[in-house]
């Protein structure tokens, strides 16, 4: 422990079962075999997932991409998600195994299949955050389908890639902790930009241009600067923490995109951003008037806030010298305050993006389905 926080590193947690998961090194013969279909295997995370599975001698039963699928090393056929589910169940029944579908796409079409798959008893492990930050009634229906069938719904990697964030929250709640507050730096892009403007090292426009040139942003940097990706993660955190009635479209989200530049071309946005440098520099300087203080772009879930509008907030956050965020650097960092972790929060910190860490996080979820 350091003198500010309690830090958590390098352990694996099951995200939605509220159980700590084992860290398997090899496939144990005492466990049921896994029958795994990988959806999105040709993408960056998909390739990393297949490589990780090969490392532990776990062969995929089915490989699925946007238009075709290949089952049990057969020929490619047009995608049929209903048939895929049936084939996975049939194989699992035949060998006494566990049916699992791993989704490493960003497709809403694939997410539409989660409910029928779970209802059939197929566990779903995914890095696709959309449905978990979507309408709460749909999210709750997935939990009911999972609970009813006994299939697992694992999405640890929807917040912080492979970092054990969601499972940590679930385990804290299951072990009698009362979650008071969650604060998170959840965007490496925004962490870079806010770090670059700290102390007047760069202007906002220079920092955004550099981030784009380094490949840290989306092709349109406004997709990062508007805070929506952070907001989706905040919704997921709030729901795992037990906060009811959280909807993305009702959140307080402060975008870093000036209103005048929201609808123009990417080129006009980049060229016009410098007109807003002085205003943003003043905001940073005001925070830094207090020695050691820094401005970070973060999400805050405050379960004790009296005003519902203050329970989930996303935007620039002024942090005093001792705040954990000031030691985050380019990492993702989550600080969880509970009745027991107070005043020093429990902190989970590390790389929050990348193909390998995301893929191995999904794989850890897949392996947890053996239990």
C-alpha cells in the first residue's frame, strides 16, 4: 500500500457472476470442455483472441465474421446466428461441454442475439459495450435470461479492456461493501490530451493534432473529445455498482468539442480549434492555481449524491494534489470508495486499451464459464 491508495494489480475477476475467477494456466482435465464460437475473428481483437486461445491449446469450435461462418473446421457458409447457437449447443451436449459465444465485434446485430443465446443456455463473453450502456430494460432482460438459464453473461472488457474493474465492483458488493463513489479516467486519448495541456506545455489544438498524428484518436477526434465513450463506460459502472434508472441520454456530459465545431468537417474542426485554445488554457490555469492540482477528463458515479443529476457525471474534473488521478499518466485508472475503502479508495490501474489485453480479458471470461 502507498500513502494515498490501496492498489490492485494483476488478478482476474469474473465480471457478472459476482465471483472471483481463477487464473488458469492450462486447461484442467477435471473441468468440462469448452465449445467456443468466436464472432469477429478477423478483426484486431479477434486475431489476438485466436492467438491467445492457441497459447493454451483451446481450439475454437466455430469462427464467424460479418457474412460467413465456419463450424467445426467445415466449409464457410452464410452467417445464421440461430443455426450457430444450435450447433454450439449440439456439440456441447454431445461432448458434455459448456457452450460459449465470444463476441469481439462492435456490431449491434450480434448483440441482438445475446438474449436468444442466453435463453438457450449459451454463455456470452463480450468486449462489445453498446448494449450494456443502452436502454436499461434491455440490459435487465439480459440479466434475467442469464439467471433463468444459468448461462453466464461476462463483459469485463467493456470497461478498461483487461483490467479487473467490473468484477472488482461485483465482488465488493457481494462481500458486503457499500459502494459510495467510483471515479475513473477511462480514455487514454483524453488522458493524453489533458496531460499535454497541463502546465501550459501545449495548447488544446496542438495536443489534439499530436494525438491524431500519433494514432491515439478516432479518424474524427471529436468522437473521443465529446466524451460519449467515457459516458457509456460510466453507465456500465453505475449499473454494476447497483445504481438504478441510469440512462445514457439523461447523463450530464461535458464535451471538449466547442459547439461551433460540432457539425463541420474534420479538417475545419482541426483548423478551427485553435480559436478556442485561450479559453481552455484559462480553465486549466484556474485549476492549477492550487499547487499540485490537475484537470482530468473523468467519469464520476456518486451513489450518495442527493440530486439524481449528480449521480453520474462525465467531463473535466479538477483534482487536488493527492488524488489518485494525478499518478495515472496515460493509464486507465478507477478509484472505488466504499464504507471500508475510505478515505483511501481502492485503485485499479493499467492499460485500458489494446488488442492483446482486451483479447486475454475476453479469454479469461470464457475460461470462467467452465466453473
